[in-house]
C-alpha cells in the first residue's frame, strides 16, 4: 500500500478522498503487525534493561517513520529516525550481539528513500551497503566462524534491506499513477463546476436579457401611446409590471434549479412580443412537438425572438414546428454576412450537447434560425448500437 502523496510540510492538512482511505488502510492493516514484530524482537533479543531500551528506541523510530510515511510527510522525521535506527544497528552488531537489530533501519530506510526527490537508486545502494558493511564489522569482535557471522550479520540483513528498497520503486510508480488519477478526478470536478457556472450565467442572461429588452420595447411603446391611447398605455405598463414579476420568479427558480421552459408559453410570448412591435407572425405546426425536445426548442425560440427584436428590422416572422425541430425565419435582416451572436453560439453548444444541431443562414434579406434534435427512438437506437459494438 502507498500512503497519501502530500508533500513534506503539509501534514496539517486533513487527508481527503482516496489518499485518506489509503492512510487509514495502511495504519489499520500494516501498523499492528509491524508493531507486534518490533515488540517481539525486543523481548527476544534484550538480555538487560538497557538492551531493551536501545532496541525499543530503534523499533519506536521505525514505527514513527511508518506512521509519517502513511501521512505523506515522512521527510519531516527522516533525519532523526534514520539517525536512531542507524545507530541501533551498529550497537546491535558490536555491543548487543543481536543480528536482528537491523530491523529498524531496514524498515525506515526504504520508506525514506522512496520519498526522496532524486537519487533514489544511489540512496538505496548506500543503504544496503551500510547494512552489509556494518554487519561485516561483527568479525572484529566475534570468535564465531566467519561464514556463520557473515550470513547472520551481513548477508541476511543486507538481502532483506535490498528487498525492501527494491519494492519501494514499483510502489513509488503505483503511488504516482494513483496521484495522477486523483488529480485528474479533481480537475474533472472543477471543470464540472465551471460548466455549471457557465450554464447558470447563460440561463440568467436568457431570462434577464430577454426581459430587459422587452421592457424597453414596451415602455417605448407606452410613451408613444400616452397622448393617443391612454388605456393602451396603461395596459402596456401593467404588462411590464407583470413581466418583471415573472422574471423575478424565474430567477428564483433558476437559483433553486427548478426552472423549466415551456414551449407553448414561449410561443405565445413570442407572438405577443412580435405583434406589440408591429411584426406579423405566422405559426405552422407540422406535427405535435415531442415532450423531451420542448424545453430546448423553447430556449431556441426565446433567444431567436430576442435577437430579432434587437438586431433586425423585421416585418414578418414565420415559425415552423416539427416533432423535434423548430425553424424561425424573419425578413429585415441587415446586409452582409450573418452576425456572430454570442447567445446563438452558446445555444448551438447546448443543442449539440443534446445530440442535435442548430443552424443559421442569411439570404436575400431573410434570416433563418433552425434547430433539430434527435427523437427518443433515435437516441434509444444509438444507445443500442453502442452496446452492440
């Protein structure tokens, strides 16, 4: 197992997500048996109380190293723990007469080497060499056979330390891969938040931008009617008041993720606005609009209505509805290439996100905005084809 990969100096941060789970798993599964082995070695090898103190210090330093390794900041305790475990091993060889005193440095050393920013290979070789050379020094004070001494004090400790150091390298690769996956997941979550904010901002623009333009239009109309048709002017102002109230309600619904556009309502609203502006409207229904496509088509109609009132000098508008599509054509388009309208660009992305297509074209003073969405059967067939593949 690999501990949380936080860098040194960040132990105060609480582990989150996968790293936090790995830390708890390491501490729960590995720490108890390591501590049990360390205590057992002290009990078996300590012949006097001070032998027990020395060996216990080595075990304690090794366990502290493991705990900080699990927390991801082992380098903070690397120097003192390596000094303690590194000192216990020579004492065990030359004074305590125990070949198992290498346990502390064999555990702490690879954990520290694994987290070094560079030269990990050279550090591993130096660690194994230190264990082997220190164990060989037993020949200076022992009268036992050379072969047995070298096996007990040099070969076995150096081999086990080498195994621990070798395992650190694939462990490091695994930890780096896991860290990249975790960071990738965090970036995806951040991107999802950004997308949601952009969607919210776009919806807010749709609601309030559309309303403000309509309010401006109706107030201008009311001003013209003040001296000729006072009752009609009052009616326009009442509609402005109602429109503002409705916009406040829609904004609250948007804030609570409850807003749903109704195509029939948007269609009636568009007709009223065009007629109030002196624009003739014709609505053709080829068939009933599919329920799942209605909300998106309502957004297309609302944005297009706003664009016509703002940017065109239209006299006639024709709205054509099909089962999963809508087409809005108007005259009075300005000469030259079609303007790149930001609202339509955003709407095109939304329609594409639903698997549909939004197109705009301008010819002979006419501007046509059309959106087509896939029907439920088309979506289901596409999913079945994907599963079959």
